[in-house]
């Protein structure tokens, strides 16, 4: 996306700034549309390890060897231990969005709709990417790739924690314990806005909310027992995911990072752009995450301050 102004553009802007009418025209083009909400900010890459692959590099990952059987040999022979190793190979997922804008929309809008549509396309692609990432740690096959059928880490999954009184400290403690029993610290918690209203009723010694507005805009809401709480509208209401450190959890393998190309439709008089990326997404260690499904709302029985 080339945002460099040509010399003629600079001359036109300089001339327009010399008159009240010209300054008014420039101000009109700087107006932004009213938005239904803040632009989506992807959080998946905050939770998984991100591996940018060089050209031609294979998209496979080896798991740490596990000692699975100790054998006592007969007649004084050396005892030995069998080691199980696992290699996970990913197939890249191609994610793409294709925004098109009619030439009349460009001429009649009071803001730069071409730039705005390109920004929105990138946010939409972030939503799609997060959907795939969330699928990885909510899917019994551990991977967002439906063709990857081999379960990693023996397919062992932590039992889902349930609660009928909202997102309570008891539900959180059980979910933390499910991950921490494997000596994996919980680093991120993914919630929906419905569960954020429960967190606002927690005592401050448990939940430490963020107050800096710029941080809140990124989806980072605060800290709970050392883990960062992140809110996403792509998360299912009533579902809470507790994720271990990225190095123990999984990987986003980037074959092609966010790229774009012009794709106009001249016959129908449309401007067009294609934004795309190619990723492999997998949770490699299944016990490094736990999930809680809650209903109802949390009402504390003690003061919240």
C-alpha cells in the first residue's frame, strides 16, 4: 500500500491551505465515519508462539521426547528406557478478504473510503485469524487444520470445568489447577464481554484491572493471578479459555504474512483489494490449556473492595 504523496499532490495541498475554502475541503477529507465499535484487534498472536518461516522452510515441529516405558532387563543386562517422539506437520491455511468499492461511493463519501476499506479488511482478516486460533484450543483434534488427525501429547485433554454461577473464583481456580498440575504457568485468559461483567465484581486482591485506555483498546483488560485477561468478541459467551505460556502451548507458523494486491473490477466500475495470509495453526501440547463453560452470573457474598 503506497501512501507516498506525489509532487503534484503536495503542490495541490499547499495551494489549498492558502484559502479558507481550500482548508475546509482538506478538513472534510480528514473526517472519519461514525463506527459501531472499536476496530477489532487480533489477540491470537499474543497467545501462541509465532514462527515466521523463511522461504522453503518446512512447516513441521518436534515435540519434546517423552520417557514412556522403563524396562528391567534379565540376566544383568543394561536397563533401558524407551523414548517416544512426535513430529507434527502442518498444512498452511490461506485466509483472505476481498473488499470492493464502487467508484460512486468514492466520489460521494466525506471521508477517504478507499483507505478506510483497506483498514477494515485488515481488521476482518484479524477476526478470521482469531477464529482459527480459538478453534485450535477448543477443538478435540488440537489443530485448526481439519486434515491434521493425529492427536499430539497422546490426545490428552483437560476436563472442562463447569459453573452455574457465572465466572466465579472457584471456576477460575479449578481451571488454573488443570494447567498448573503439569508445571505450566497460565499466561492468558480469553473471555467474552459477558464474563467481563462478572470480573468487575471480584475483589481487587484477586483481579487487577487495567485502567489505561490505550491498553484496553487492545483487548487486554487486566491480570488475574499472574495471567493476562483478554477480551474478544469472537469468543463464545459463557466460554473461558485458560492458556499456558506460548512456549508450552502451540504455534502460529507464518508462511505468508499479511499481504495485499490490487484486484479491481473495471467492468462493474469497482475498486478492489485482496488481503491474504497463509498460516499453520496448532496447539502442540494439549494439557497446556483448559476450558470453563459457565452459565448465570456471579454475585459475591462479600464486599468487593
